[in-house]
């Protein structure tokens, strides 16, 4: 496993190079090369600007470029490797001193361990006092039937039926009819398979007692096979005593285990690709060594021609020179990082073995008494086992006894096979569906005389294919039952007598009598033995290796802190050229993510041969992938019936795209935008994501696959492992990147002086105003205020001041309509995100900006609830002083003040001071009210409008041409408005989940007439509130909740589905993505499997649906859910898709008003 982790680490650092294949001069790759130049330069400018403005998180930058998890890396860097090695060296020295003169090998110690454990087990074994009764029980039919789970006759009916369904002989007619006739028994068999544990519980005690007898018989032979070792074992006990004498003089307990094992755990987390950070601050650096290409990019012919337009780039080169030095240092640091992390994983000594050794050594507490105990144990053992009665065991009288034991063991072997088959069937099949199909078969008319008619009738039953696949396993089931039954029948009438006599013979032997003497405590001896075995592994070879790792760790840490300081110092020399590049961080992020997607598309085309080869993996490999646990997206895609069709479609899409983008090669920057827009048409493999990386990962773990088939699959998957092939989920990134072209061009034009000369900046106008104001000081204040009031910014500020003191609620509501879009950064609520990150400055910044301060997160808490619970005193005060509502209750019906733990002095002693401070803040402002901050105006220039397909085409084209800057051709994550066609009464008619998703996600739904009026008067683009769709009709039922949903999402009200757990019980799940999107957006949870109520708290309800059970089963009616519908605990809510839509559109709320209502799960989150 550690070798696999090392391989994955190397892949993360060098993966794109390892995976490259195919031609390097395709149109897609040439376009990507040009796009990536701008991505890298823009990102470098953003990072350097952030450093100059002291607004950069150096550690986050470095960890993102290394592709390692920041939190775990922080914890790793907080460790002191020198101190750890010094302490560990003490353990090595003690081990060396103790082991001097010891010649006993590791294998000999292992033999001592096994002998001692077997002896201890034998001494503590108590055989049954009623052996005849036990044997009669084993021989009984009830015991046999319990092991078989189902009746043999019923299993035979199923086997015959399965064979007859493919037969053409009329002789098999009755075998088919027999399934209907014995339907009740077959369903009983299904219930027994599901309850196989219960069925076998009746046999557990008898089997255990039999195993004791069988084990006692084995002890007799095993101990006397090496008779001299057996009688001389006291010498080994004395060896341990000598070690204890040495150790007692020099032993010093280390306290290293937790810290050493922590290193291994952190490295596991850090190098696990599932924890790899998403592109954020460094989104523009896509390739492995992209940071090192910056200066080369600036000097590139394409940049000189298309961006700087022949103007000198010398100033930009000099401004980015510090970043170039950083790139070089980062490259050097990467080598040290790979050596450290990879070395530990490759050898496995430190992170894996050393922590395991320390765990045993540090938990041993018996050294003070060990010397005395071992001396007495040796004497006692010698006295007991050197007795003259101790003679080699005579096994001749037990010949028949041994034969009977062998037969019973064979019976238990087949019983185990039946049990494992039942467990496999329960895991693979939905037994509710199976029972439903059997019910349907019982309703059929099977009286016809042609076998084909019967076969067609049964094959026509819905989901019969599931029952057929289930019955296919009954052939093995019947085989195991038959062999078990034959063996059980062969036990014979003399079975009880023979086994009883043999057991009595063993009990009366001198061997058993000496065992009963219990010469010493074998468990205490084993603890002492393990202590010395582990301690003596701290030898010179391990010491040298551990020292090498710690020295590498120390070097890594020192070099990292140097690198971190260098990142912080990137901005030590300010550069107007860098700082004046407006909105660099957002542009780098938006553009970089889009180019990253284009890179994956481009590389998918380059590696299309590998994609094609993946369709030819051996069946055993495909079956293995299909059964992979913990990667549902992978197994679901790989197991789909049309997987090859999807892959072939991807290959065709890539070929089409390559032809389509050929005219854009080597063209100007603006033309490249068309390549991104064209790439939107490539859907890729929906839901597959980094599937090949997971395949490579799972296949590389030791398994039973044939190496001939496995290794080529690993090698081929490795070529595709760094590609996210679900392009459809990143369409928004491509479009957002396309929309950023104009802004990027504008900033580079300003940088290189390419803007028209008649342009004047606001900065120069203010300079004139300031100069004039100095001359006429008396008029300064009045002049500035008057002039400022005439500007748009001034008017807005004065209006905000007026609203802050005199504004009405409706004035605030008009602006809060856009809070969903205004308060969101990188897809998260900025205020809540800053609270989670304990960033009081950013919390205050967002609050003063006018972010809606009472926003609930997905766990049903406001920022004030969260900060009060966690002890963030500074944030609590900021929120209260900016108008946070202290009376709001969360999902527990607790106010923010009630979130302070009641007995925090005992439960959180480390936070006592923080909670006391929070209590003081609440007391201080108890009778004082604070106004909410005025939200910023959401400008129409920030609108992202999408017009649905049903709208008038001519009107749409005219509107898009007029407002092309704010209208998008497709839906993107940033969409703010959707224009829809309504009926004459302004009601939106919907027929499915697409429209519902818009409504539920808080998008502003606007009538088509807005377009008509805006074309006549463009200023009406600001008046979208006059054209809102308020009503929606679904399946002839009308609801007036459209604006309610928009408001709820904008203001982040209590998540509507908080406490709801949704499972889809349908054969065809075509709307699963829509449903999952809605459920997750509104605080609910999608279940990975069928939710069993035993895994949840009985009596719980969703917070806003106290009249419903928490487990929502969305069904198409094909599965019989009567059992769950009639659940006496009312834990299930059964809905069809249509009923689920009605539930959402109705927006009915039944709040659970009890204090601390029962939660569905025991998990607690914020």
C-alpha cells in the first residue's frame, strides 16, 4: 500500500508529463498553448499584486501549487523533527544496550509467542459438561435445516424453474408452473436469506462448543509434536526474565507514538488525491512547471504580437522578475518534498512500522513487576510440565473420533459457503423488488400448454430480469445444500457415543490434568514478550534510516519556511504596472479555470487512443471496476449498459471539435474566445470526473486479478488519470473564461498604453480638483461634497446614509433581492465562509458592505449561531454591532446566545475565557439595538441573463444583440435572471425539473415582456422587479411561490429540506441530477443506498416538516414500498417525482417548535 501511495505522489507531481500521448501539434493543443500563456501571466500578476497589497496567503499558494491539502500540511510543518529524532534516539540506545549478548533470532521469538498463545488458549478451554446432548443437537434435523437457511425442496423448485425458462421441452411446463404454486415458500426463502444471521443464531452456541472439542483434540497433537521444546519452555521464560532485569535499570518511557503516527496520518491525507485542493489562487498554473514559464511567456512571439502589440515588455519582465525567482525556488522545494514524502512511503519504516512499534512499547506498563513474575512463571512451568506423568500422547484410541470430527467440520464448511452466498445476495439485490416480481408472477395465467407462451408471459413481467439474475445463484445454493445434507446423513447412529467417549478420553488424560494446573498467566507473559520483541527492532539499521528521514524532514521544513517568506516578500518592491492591473485575482481565477477545462479537453484529444483502449479491458477487470466501493460515480458509469457508446460519442465530439477550432489557430487573442465557446459542445463522460485516476488507484491495490489483464489496464488508466472527463459540468467555467476576455484585453491595453489617447482617467480629474481645492481652502469642504454628490458613487453613498438612518424595510428588500449573487464568492456565502475561517476582518468587511447578515448555512445556523457556539468572541461582537438578529432560532430552536455550551467550564476548559467574553458581549448589548447595514446596489452590468428556448426567437435575437454584454447563450453558474414565456395571465407553465431547478436555486424568473419593453426603453433593464413571474402551474395546480423562493434563497432562510434524507427508488433515474441538485442546495442529504430506519433516530422529523418522516423515498411505483409506507414509527415519506415537485412548489412549512428536536442522525455539524 505504501508503494502505491509513493507512486500516486510521483504521479501528482509529474502526472501530466507521464500521461501525455499522441501528437503535440493538434489545433486544440496549439490553441491551448496560447491560452495558457495569458493564464500564467495573469495569475503571476495576481499573486504578485496580492503580495504587494499584503493580501496573499503564502501557505495556501504553495500548497495549491504542490497540490497538497493545506490544513494537513500546516500541521506537518508545526512538528519539530530535530526534537523527535533526539527523543527517538534514546529508544534506539536503550534497545541496543538491552539486546547485547542476545542470540535469539526473530523467528525464535515468534515461535515462543505462538507456543505461549496456544498454551494459554488450551489452559482456558472448558469443554462441555453434556457432550451427548451437544452431539444429539448437532445431529438433529433442526440444526441441519438452520444451516441450510432455505428448505431444499424450495431451492430445487427455483433451480428447476430457472432451467425450464430456457427449455423448449413441454416436459418442463410444470416446472415453470411450480414457481407460482410454491410462491409462498419461495418468498419465505427470500425472508430467510435476508435474515440469515437470525437463522444461524440458533446454531452459534452448539458450533462454538463443538469447535472447543475439535480444538482440544488438535492441542493434544500440536503440543506433543515437539515434545522436548514443550518440556523445556521454561528456558524461554528465563530468557525474558534476563531481558527484564537489564531493561529495568535503564528504561525511560518515550512519549513519541502520537507524534510519529501523526506524521504518517498527515502524509496519507496530504498525498491522497481526493484531498487535492481545487484551483483557486493558482488556477492559471495548470501544468507541472507552469510557474517557471512566466518570463519565457512574456518574451514569447505570440504575446509580443497579440498582447503587447509590439510595445516593449521590458517593464513587465522586470516587474515579474521576483516571481521568476519564486518559481525557481518552488521547483527546488518540490524535489525535497518528493524525496521526503516518497522516501517515507517507499520504505514504510517510519510512518508505518515505527509508529506500530512505539504503540506497543509505550503502552506496556508491567516492567516494574516483570522480573519477579517471569522468575515465578519459569519455576511454576518447570514444576508442572517436567512431572513424570507427562508422556507423549497416544492417539490410537481416537481414530473413529477423528473421523467424526472431520465430517462435522466439512458440514460447517458448506454451511459457511451458504452463509456467504446469502450475504452476497443481500448485498447485490433489492429484495422488495424480488418479492414484488414474485407477486406479479403469482397473478399470471399459466394454464396454456405451449412452453413458449409461459416463458413469454413471465419474461414480460416488469423487473423479471432482476429475479432471473437472482435465481441464477440458486444452482450453487442447491449444490452446497446437497453436500451438507449428505454429510449430515452420514454421521451415523454411533456419532454421539463415539464423540462423547473421545471427549471423555481427552478430559481424563494427564495432559488435560496438567493444563488445569495453569502454571502461569500466559496473557501477562505475552504482553512482556511483545514489549521486548518490538523494542529490539529499534536496531542500528532502522536507526540510520529513521535519522535519514528526519534529516530530510528538517531540511524540508527549513526550506519551506524560506520559500514562504520569499512569497511574502514578492511585493517588497511595489510596481504600479502590477498593482494597476485591476481585478487581477478574479480574472486569473475565472480565466484560469476555463483554460484548465480546455486543457483537459485538448489532452483528451491527444490521448484518444488511451480512451479507445479503455473499452477493451478484460471482463475480469471491468467486473472489478464495477464493484469498487466508495466511488459510486465510477462504478455507476462503468457498469452502465451503454458505456462504450458514451466513450465513442466522446471520441466523435473530440474529433469534431478539433476540426471546428482549426480556423482559430495562431489567431489573435479575441478569436481564441471562439475556441472556448465551441468547446462547450463537448459533453464528455457525465458524472465520471477523474474516474481513470480512481481506476488506477484501485487496481494498484493488491488484488486477485490476473496480472496479464490488470497491468495493461493500470498502465492505460495512468495515461488518463489527470483528466476530469466530465466536461458538461464545467461548461460554466468555459463560458465564464470566455466572458473575461474583454476585461483581460482592457487591462493589458492599459499596461502597454494601447488605449485611445483621448481617454482620461478619473484619477487625473480628482488631481485637478485637489489642486484647485488647495487654492480655495474655504470652499474645499463644500465643493467636494457638492461635486461628490453629483457623481454616481457620491449619490449612492448619500442615499445609503439616508437609508441607514431613515430607510424603510421595503427599501432594504429591493436590494436584498440580489443578495444571493452579491454575497457569493467562489460559489460560497462570503460572510459565512469568513466566519468558518475565523477571519474577523473579512466578516466585518462583508457586514459593512451590506451582506445579508442573518443568512442560514446548510446546517441551519446563522453566522451568529456558529460564532457563539465555537467561541469566536470577536466575530460575535462584529455581527451584533452590524445588526445581526439575536432573537432568531436555529435548527435546535436555540437563539445565538443559547449556543454557548451550558457547562463549558468542564467540557471546554481551553475555551473558558472565550465563552466568558461572549457572555459579556451579550450582556453589554442586551438592551441596545443596531441597524442593519445598507446592501450595495447590484448594477445591471453584473446581470447574467438567460432566455429560455420557448421565448420568441426574433425578440430574443434582438434582445441579445442589444444587451450582449449581459446575456449568455447558455445557463452558467452565475446566471441571475431567466426570461420565460408565460400565459396571458403571467403564469409560468412547467412540466418537469428543469424549470423547477431555476426556481429552487433562487434565479430571478422574469416575463418575456421585459425584453419587449427594454428594446423600446433600455433603461427598463434596471426595472426587472416590475416583470417578475409570481405564479407557476404544474400538472394543473397553480402556486404563487416563485417570488417566495427567490426571496428565501436571496436572504438565505432556514434550508427548506434540512433534516431530509432522500433516496430514489426507481428503475430509471433520469432526473436524479436535478433532484440531487435541489436537495443539496436546500440542506437535505442524498442517500448513497437505501436508508434503513435502524440507522436513524426514531421519532425524528425534518425541521420545517414536522408532519413528515425524515426518510424521503422518491418512487416510480415499480417497487412495492407498502412495508415502508405503513412503518409504525412514521420514519418514511413516500413520494412520486410529481408529488415531490408539488411539495416544493407548495412551500408549506410545519416547523418543529420543540427545543432541541430529535435529529435524524447522531452526526453533529455546524
